[in-house]
């Protein structure tokens, strides 16, 4: 039986005709016949058509297969058809690119072209990504591009300390052919600097101190780009010195000679003024200048005392009772104010700092008095005075009121009593006592009636207990128990600061005397 995988054996055995091979599915679309020699199977040798494989960098695309059928006949009616699959490996070479750019001094855009060449002659497609610094890029089908930088990138490129990288931007161009070839190139373009210089420079809040002659104010300007400013100025003028901080605040201090000259009755107008020039720089190449003119105050001007005293205080500390706060005032001449007032107060002590802050500490006695049951509103606060001085004889006294935090009271303790019984009348006299850690004056009070008698308690702690006749009779009756012979009551000890102590007093009931019959 013939091998089904190989088909019938050809050319085997004597007397057989030469076999006939028919090939279908070849490139020309027609079957071909080949005779074979006896004893040898037919051999198919595919014919490679077309030019040799391309040389150069290759990129493999999707694998493709070609198929054709081979029909083998043995001349005796035996046929078999075999499908032959031939893999074809795709070949492709990536495009190559060159870049040319062009800038114009009259435009902020950059134009150029990405020229692509495909060794296989394939058509190419261009694609571009956004720039690294937010610029816009367009590219057409021929690789011509237009780059427009963002306003932020242009402004950064104008900075005085801008680096070479700050003055460049990049974007990625991708070139692809229709056979899977791809080439990427990073295009670097220059960014044209742009900046709007400062404008509308002026001064504001200018003030001249009549005592010191110092002139203060602020140099201001506007900047469309929102740049922070730096200021250049002369440290010294012909008549004084100049200082300007990072926010534009300036201080001009005239010399004593300039003030003396301005004080003369016949002083000309030029002797009463001075000027200096300030250059405002935005750090991006933009500057503007401003001439600041100041007046020179004559010596011996009238001084104005501080006004408008104000006070802020905290709540007393929970454990220490300390109060902190601050005193403020204003000076019409803008003199530097200092504050004083440290020392003892009626109920404590205060420390006042030169800047107006203070710390008040109440005394222990004042805090304890604030806990008294009969404490008045005056017992719960203290007052002191802080003085603001301008250094030129002007002062302002500012009263300060602070709260006094009541201290923790310690209640009376260790209650005791003494008792003495009059056996004839049954009256028990005695005294209740206790101790108080705070040294408070103690008062005493007690119940008026008990189950077996009555009690009178004085505020000093002395008491008098009088049993009823029935209680005395019960105490003297045969079989009387211990309970029949005793009574008890409670005396309350009060320290007057919320602290109390209950003292239980136990007394003995004297039996009534028995009269003898004659």
C-alpha cells in the first residue's frame, strides 16, 4: 500500500513507464509536466524570480507564505496532490532623515523641513509630537514644519540668567513608511526671548518724620509679566543716605548739616529737598528708572505724643494663673515706640517688654481670695499701667486689666471634738475642731434636732446637746441597750472658700436620776 504522506512511489519496478509530475500553483499560474528517470523520484526545484535581496538595514514586517500544489501521477492511474507552503520573509529598510531649520528676526516662529528618504522608494508619512516647553508644531505631508514657542518659554529665554537650554525647545518627528519602517528624530529649535519691561513707576506712602528727618516710602511699578523686581540705587546722596529693601520700601536719612541748612529762615528751596534715582529691574532685561524727590525736615520741629493705645490679653493659665498680652500705640510722627511698666501690682507683679508684650503673675493670696464664697468682682481682677514713649518726650499711659484665676482650694481636714456630760441635767457640752491647709478662718454649723434631743452649735465650733426626758428615761430603764444610751449629730466645718468637712459627734445620754421614796 502506498505511503499516503509521500504518495505513490515513482519509477519503482521494471516495465513501468516513466512517471509524470504535474505542478500546480506556480507563479505563472500554469501546471508544468516533468518526466523523471526510472528509479528516481521527481524533484521540484523552485525558480527564484526578481532581483536579489535588498542590502542595508532591514526591518522585518509580517511574515507571508506562498502556496502551490504538486500533483504526482505514476502512469497507471495513481495520482496524489501535495500542497507545498513556502515561507517568504519580508524585507524593508527604514527611512533616513535630514533636518533644516530657518529663523527670522521679524518673527517668533521657526520654520524648517524634515527631509525623508526611503531606500525602498516607499511613500512616507510625517507625525510630530508637542514640544517639550508647550510650543505648538505643525507639519505637512512633505515634512515642512512651523514651530511657535509658548509665551512662557519666550519669557524664560529672556531671563538674565537664562542658560542655553532655556533658549531652546525640542519636539519629536516620526517618519514611517507603509512597510513598517519607522525613524524618529529630535528637532531642536531656538526660542526667541520676549519680555515686557516695568512701567508706571511711582512712589507711595511717603512720610517725613519731623523729629528725625527720616523719610520713608515705597517705590512701586507694574510689570505685565508679573516679574519680581530688584532695585539699584545710590547708597549716598549729597545730603543723606538711602536704603531700599527687596519690596521697594525706601528709607532716606538726611545729614545733620542738611537739616541745619534747611532750618535757616532764609534757606532757599533747593536746601529743603534732595533726590535720588532708582532703577527698577525685572530680571529679564527690562528696566525703568524713577527719580525720587524728598523733603528735608528742619531741626526743632514740634513733637507729637503717641495715641490710640490698645491692649490684648490672654486667659489666665490653668495651673499658674499667669496672663500674657501686648500693648500697642501709634505715633503721628512714626517714631519708634518703647513700652515700660514692670513692677509689683496690687495683687501680683508684671514684666513689660520694650516691644509692648507683658507677662502678669498673680500672688497666691490674690488667687486664693478669688476662690472665697463672698469674693467680689474686684477680687477677680487686677490692673496696672503700661507707658508708651516715643523717645522725644511724648508718652501715653495705657491701663491694662487682667483676670485673676482662682486657685485650687484645700478643704478642712482632721475633724475632732470634745464632749463633757452633766449627769444631773444630762446636758452635753463640747467643741468641734479642724485644720485648714490654706489657713482659712473656719466656721461651724450643725443640725438643731436629733432623734433624742436638740443641739446648738456656735460658729466657733462650741456645741450644747440637750437630751429629751424620754431619751434619759430610756437610757436608765432596765435592759437598756448601748444604742439607747447614745445619740449622734453632724457638725459642718466651712472654710469660706468652698471647702467643707462633716464631723460626726457622738454623745452619751445620762439616765435621769431616780428619786427615793421616804
